[in-house]
C-alpha cells in the first residue's frame, strides 16, 4: 500500500518530457518481454530512454515510476499504441541521423586513405 502511494505521487511529479520517455521505455520493454530473446534494436531503445531519464535525474528509480505508469488508469491500450507509434518514429529519426553520421565518417576515412 505504501509503495503504491509513493509511486502514485512519484508519477505525478514527473515532468512531461520525463513521462514521455518513461512511456517509450515501457513500450520497448513490453516488446522485449514478448520475445524469447529481444533484438539489439529493442534493447538499445530501452537503454536510450533510460539514459535520457537518468541524464535528467541521476538517481531516477525507473522501477517505481514504471510500476505506477503501468497501474495508472491513464495508461490504456490506446495510449500505449499511440506511445508505440511516437516512440518508434523517434527511434527511426535517431537511427537516420546516426546513419548520416556513419556515412560521413566513412567518407572522411576514405579521403584520408583509411
């Protein structure tokens, strides 16, 4: 009971950006849980959002917040699906940016004879 009350007040104190990242982490964690062995992209996505959360608040206890999110009446199938679309889009954008940098690095290495 006490943990539930603490978790409820904890989620209410999250900034909107942090809650959005927590929701993405939940989406990718749910995807990982559905697989016998999650793929590297799913695990990287979980770690990306955890890093964002811990970057804002180094002592971030994602377990308390995650439990509260999953128990929240606001966390519905519809909101989880919307989160999945948003988070997948965000990760695709990041992947595209990394691909561009990777191509630039390859071009840079070729021009120096590497």
